């Protein structure tokens, strides 16, 4: 039996004693004792008895003239002194003294009841936790052998208590000291399956994407004898591809095999495939443009200054006559040859007419070097100087851009591409290589692309620029931020600036006005109009992701399958949250993207018929029923969520 020191209060009163002034003075005794504590049920009964004792004994007062160790003597205050008042709200000031005494006793009783309630609930809660933890321990011990036989022990055990959620994470016995690495390619289904399997197992791995690191493809062939991927390595030992991984997983011996092969560290860093290192570029042979030597002379010899033309001050320019004179004097050529050289420099985007009126002419026409254009400070793929190397074919640059950005999404985005880890992307080697690749767009010749190649290129460039813009300037939240995000974040591509608005409204929508805009993106004679398609494809709206939660998921397209991939993107968007049907209210809820660019889709009835091609069976049946009964249909456009898709 255990005992605890509790105060058993006994209050008794006899009669009052008179003090020196003849006034009544009362003394109250409080006796302390020990209460034995045996079981929880006995304690609860004693608490109830204590409460009754306090209530019963509070009516009597006993006078004492002396005190001992167990008696505390309390003197009542003088009758002329102000009496203490209870806190506001606990007593009524209009009551008499008797009522005040009753209120004091009720407060004591209420406090005791609250304490009793708290003790009861805490005891019940503690017993419940102990019982659940005990049962959990017993169940885990009983199932331990079964889990070992199955080879698929749960990593997390979860159970709920009233008002409390407890998650117990069991420690993974598999402690790997070695390294798992595998070679992969962008947009490869087998590589995606291997990556997803390792993630589900919670295993750390090193991925070497030969599309991002082309120099590692030679190592892949030397180690495996083939260029096919994926190829998995445990330390320096070749395990195989997806077929070998599936066979071992289905047999249930994957954990045991991995533990055997990775129980020791890799013998040496050179034995196993090395991890990609940040900040080192491939050694590629780059040929310098044959016109670079001429450009260097012109940059030094030409009088570049501000001039007045058509009542406007044109900065950092020179005249065509001055350029011809420098070419004749320095290269000892005729005037006709000098003009031809000027035309070549203009077509390769080393120089431009200040107003874009012509390529190059001898006379009082003003030109400027590409690096002196006023839009250059807004171009985020410009790093201090123009890329003077011989421009690579546009198809090659577009293909590399697509592979690198696809690899970025596979590594740093969710499987459904709805959430993107922009912080991880900004710190990755893949993104650093993409930024370097974007500089090769300065003077690329986009007119050499086919129609499908142009469509895929600008779709991919838009989605890549959005990721770059989010990393550099953040998500557009307000109206001013959106203007800067879509209009002032630009790339220098083929000698001309391209913003997000120019790509979607100027190129993909064939120079149509942007929402809430009164002017078209391109003026008359703008050479970028040559890249716009002859007919607007409304599906492009579902292939563009602007980094928000209401936009379609981010993806990158291939030139050979861009049309089918766009249809797949539209189908995925409308089968998700892009369209809802309420049959009772006869209302169709559509994405606001259609409202902002409704001229691309037609009137309301045409829009609904067009959407039918991209709906699942349920939504298609509901919409067909509304269109077939001849009744009115209400179209409500959903609110646009500008939150970042991170």
C-alpha cells in the first residue's frame, strides 16, 4: 500500500472570543493528515468522501487558544477593515455576507469537481495509451516471423487514439555501405520504372543520364558492352537491367541480394561508376564563326555613338556608310564586296538595323551590334557577351534542350508532374547545363525547322523559360509581378527577344492580342512573324504550363509526336479539374483558360462540342445529355489559382 501526503481539511467553530476592544474574533483550525492510496477506484471514492466532508464541516467553527504542529491558526481580519472580494463574475456584489459564504463554498466544491474530472480523464488516457502500446508490442512480436518469411515487412505502423495520432517508424535493418548506380536516358520507360522502384524502397542511388552527360555513354559501352539502358550497378558489379530487377523482386530475394552485395564499401572510386560532378562541362569541339574576325575589327574601328534619326535618339549605333569604309580600308576590298559582307553579318545576327527596316544597305542607314540592343538587359540567357561560336543546327539544340529538361522533371518533379521542386532544380547540375545550353540560342537559325519542329520547340521553350523564371524572379502573385513575369523575362533566340507572352500570343496564336491588351505582339514587318504557324491550334493551351496550380501539368514534346502528345495533354487536363458537369443545375464549369482565349475555341456551343472529344465516358455522357435535350446550358468559368505548383 502506498500513501501520499494530502490535506484533509477539518474546519470547526465553537463560539467567538472577544478581543481587547470587545469585538468578536474567530479562529479556524486546519488539521493535516495522511490518506492511504491503494487502488484508483478507492481513490475516486475517497475524493467523493473528502468533498462531502468539506461541505459538511464547513458550517462549524471552533475557538482555540493554542496550536500544535498539526494546527494552523488563522485570524479573521478586523471588522472595520474592507473584506476581500471574489474575482469579477464569480460572485454577486449585491448579495449579503451569508450569500458570500455560500458562494465561497460553491467555489471550493467546483474546484474540487474540476480537479476530480481532470484526474479521471488523465488516468483513463494513460491506461488507454499503455494498453494500445502493449497490444502493439505483442502484435509486432507475433508477426515478426511471418514478416521475415514474406520478406516485405511494413516500414510504418500507425494507430489512432482519441484525440492523438501516434506513428511508430520501425528502423530499417538494411544498412547499406556500398553504392547503387544506374545509367539511364530521358523519357525512357524502363529507366523510369527503375527510378520509381528505388524510391519506393527508400534506397539512395546515383543516376547517370547519358542524355545529360553525353561523355558518359562511352563509359556505359565499356562497362556493359551495350548502349541500352537502364544498366544497374551494385558497387563495381553489373547487376543488369529492368528484367533482372523484376525477376529478383518477384522471387522475393531483392533485400537479401542487395544486403549481400552492398554490405561493404566500394573498393575504390574508380571501380564503380562515378557520380556526376557539379560545375564541369564536357569538352566539346566548337568551331568559331568565320565572320568573328571581321566583327572584332568592326567593334574596334567603327564610331559607335548616339544619333538622331526620325526625331528619335538612337543609342550605340553606326551608319552603313561608315561600316563599308572600314571594310574597304582594312580588308582591301571593293565597295560591292563590303556590302556583301555587311549582308552576311546581318543574316547571322551580328548586326541589326535599328528599326528592322532592312538587312544591310550602304548609305545613311543606322545599325547596331546585337549586344547593344536595348532588350539585351532583359534577356536572362545573355551573360555579358554574344555567343560568337558557329551556330549549331536548330534541330540539335532543340533536341538537347528537350532531353535535359525532361531529365530535370524526372528527377525533381512528382510522378504526375503536378508538383515541381524548384529549389532542388536550381541547385542541380542538370539545370546548370541547361542555362549554358540556352546561350547557344543567341544566333540559331529557327527558319530551318519544319512546322512540327517549330511547334514542339516553342512549346518546350515556353515551359523551360517558366521554370527558369520561377527560379530567378519567383512566382507571379500580383498583377505587377505577372506583367514582369510574362513580358519582361526574355530569352535572346535567333537574334530577337522572346518573352512568354510573345511565344504564346505572337508565335503559337499567330500574333493575336493577349487578354486585356489593345495591341498585337508583333508590328508590321516583324521578322518573327515568319515563325508563326498558318493556323492556330487550340490544343497548344493545354501544352503550356505557367507554373501555377490551375495550369496544365508541365511536359516536353517531341517533334515527331507533338500532335498526339497535345491531344493526350488536353484529355488529361479535362478529365481532371479542367471541366465539371452539374446535371441538376444544368451547369458546365470550365477552366478560365478558355475564357481568356475564347477566340481560339469559338462560341459557347462550339466549345462544348469541341471538348467532347477529350472527356472520359462519365463526363462525356453528362455533357451529351445536356446538349441533346435542347434546354439551356449555363457555362461558369472556374477561378484561377495563381499559387505555385511546388
